[in-house]
């Protein structure tokens, strides 16, 4: 099963629109398309719970309690992401506690994912040693020192738990809540930070005027689709990008690229360029990351858009990692590049330095701490880094508009 939750949804106000079946989590590449399909049915609001759950198919059978309730599509997506990270024991804890507490509201179910690990669920009474150890770990936040576990009498710990009473029998095992409190980390609007996939950048987003009472920061995981950005901003109460205050939570940008950017003082207007940069960097492996570092050192870009242009045009540069002198570059070109048929019997006759110096002069290349880099594009390097005026105008128009369209470019 490639999904955690598959839900059949409908519009309670327009039953004539029929039903739509959506697997969750929604794959990133299908997110905007999915929202578009929902919108044709009058569904898919960024905040409102406008979808009726007609059917639920999930390994977590307790989610059948959602049948007939109203949900927001992003709530289902977030819940599925949370559950997707659960191991078998956490699945049992979640389901047993949801059954014990008779939860049927998706807000409560989301909040339960953050605290269900405190409960102890016994599905097999034949191994009390394992039960005791599991219970001890649950009481200590899921971790314990090696010495503590070595000195632990698991059977005694299990018997003390069982004899203490307070158990609830559920279809998912016998559960002891251990005093768990269902904390309201999720307020029903802004989702708590949760990194489901690997992203080059995570931003905390708040209105420029500050948080209102009862609201929390929203988070953006870049690169994101147009709809993901738009909906995250709207959940934060932001209708235009320039009204957003951005705070960097963490980034995995190439080191030299990050040093060029002023990541400590980000503004909402920076969001399109940040997203574009992260989109270019996201598929890069280690070799391309190091190449971009070398290119940034060579080109000395002055703004974020210039870094974007460089990241999107790696193919217009040659890069040899590690070499620091013309001689090393010449040796690489003659012996390792594949451009020549190297003969080790003629090693003493090769003028590596002379050849390297000539190549560097012809290519206009540069040695820096990353290696040797040369630009071979048809336009000048300054022209390459300059944003197209038409794109610049379009970006400014998008930032002004309340619809915030085109932000994933």
C-alpha cells in the first residue's frame, strides 16, 4: 500500500458534484493538480473544513471514526505524514489511545500523534520482560541510559504496571495512558513544524505585524509548489507576500551560496527567489553542490536572483575539484580528463605546468578553495546572473496580488 490514508471525499453543500478519492500523503508533484480537482467540486479551501469524509481506507483502522465528519484536505495530508513515520509500536499506541479517548475530530487525532508515545500498549502478555522494558522507555520519552536498562527488572516493572490497574481494553491491545494529556499543539489552523521529506530550506512564516492571540507560526518547506506556498501563507493569515515575515529555521544550501545570501534578514518578497533557488538545488548531488560553491566564489553574485541563475546554469561551467595550480590542472587534463591518450612511458616529456597555464589563460578560469572553475557560456557572466526584466516585472506583480500566483517559478 503506497498510501497511509485513502479517503473518499464529497461536498456537503453540493452533493451533485459527486465524490473524489485521494491517497494521502499527496505526492508533491501531484499536489497542485489535486487541489485543482477539489476546487472544481467547490472544495479545497486552505483553512475551512469543507470536505465530508465518506470512506476511509487505512492501516490505522481507528481512523474509520472520521467517517461522516468534516475535514480540511491539508489536515488529512498532515495526519498521513505524521502516521507514515510511525513504527508498529507507535501505530498501536496511536490507535489504542484514539479508541480509549473516543476521538473522532481530526484536530484531536493530529494532536494525539505528538503524545501517544507516552502510553503503554500490551498486545502480548507472554513476554513480560519486553513489556516492562517498553513501559520503562515510554515513561522516559522513548530513551534510557544503557546502565538503566541493564539494571532494569522488566518482569517486575510489567507486573507493577498490570497490578496498578487503570487499563483499558481496546481492539488494538490493552492500553495504559500513563497520565498522558492531549496537548493542543495543533490549534486547528497552523500546523506544527514537521519535516516529512528532506528539503534544502525550512522557513517559519508569521504576519509582518506579528502573531494574533491564539495563532502560531506556519512553516514552509522549500522547494514547494505554488498551491503549497499560497495555502501556507493563508493559514498564517497572510494574503500578500510582502506582508510575510520569514525566519530561517534551517537550511542545507551549498556553503558558499549560503554565505552570499543574507539569510538572517529575510523578507516576504524574497520568497519567490528562495523557492526558485531551492528548486534548483534540491536535485543536486555532492558533486554539483561543490561545483556551485566554486562557481559562486568565481562569479561573486550580489543578490539572491544571481545565485539562482548560477544554480540553474551549472552546465555552462567546467569544474575540476581539488586542483589548485596550473600544473595540477594540466596533469588532470592530460592524464584523467579523457581528452588525450596518455602514455606513462612519456611521463617525463609532458609539460603539465605549461599546458595548464595555457588552458587557464584561454578559458579565463580561476583557482579557488574548491578547485578550478571556468565559464564557457555565450553571454557574459554578468549577463548570465542578471534576471530577465520580463521575469522581474512578473515577479513584482505576483508579490502585489492577493492571489499570490506563480510563486513556484
